[in-house]
C-alpha cells in the first residue's frame, strides 16, 4: 500500500499546532502553524471558504477545516488530489473520534494530550523507509 501523505499539522483556531508529524523539520512547527492559519484566514476573507490547497516545487499542501481546527497535510504532486483529500478526511474523522468537541472545549492548552495520535494515523503517513527508497531506488 502506498502511503499518501508525507507530513501533517493539526492547528487550533488560534494558530497553535496541536499535533504535527514532519520528517524534514526545517522550521519551527508553531511558526508554520501560525503562518498556515493566517494564510487560511486571509483566503477566507477573500473567498468565504479558505484555502483548499497550494503547491510549492514538488509538494502539494492540502487544507481541511472542521470544528475550528485546521488540518494541513503535504504530499507529492504526483499523487492524485482526490486520493489526498480522501486520506486527509479519514485523518480528520479519526481525530474527532479520539478528541470529540467536548474534550476540545475543555482543553487546557497542553498539546501533549495529542501525542498518541500518530499511532492512529501511521497507515496514512509516508515513513522514513519509504522516503529513503524514493530517494535511492
């Protein structure tokens, strides 16, 4: 099974990264979360919908907002957009199954409660081995 997503960020309405899984950590995840949140808010002001995706070099960043939480995932541009959206939607549903609105409403700001989320979505995320194979094979 080919893994669809490379990296993922789950961002609160205020731009705080609740969860992230990034292989190539070139930048601070909270700074990235704030930037993505601001970009999406700007797009919402312009279009009343927000961003759905954008591309940089060989990566596509896909956005999904639900219950005031912003989900951002990147993938190779070679993967069909529909497949990426389906995978991201699955992750969104897993997130809200584990962390329903009631839990999020009383959340105290401690992002450590979201650390175990990776176990729930590891089938969706490209692993280090796959990344190395793509680079060398």
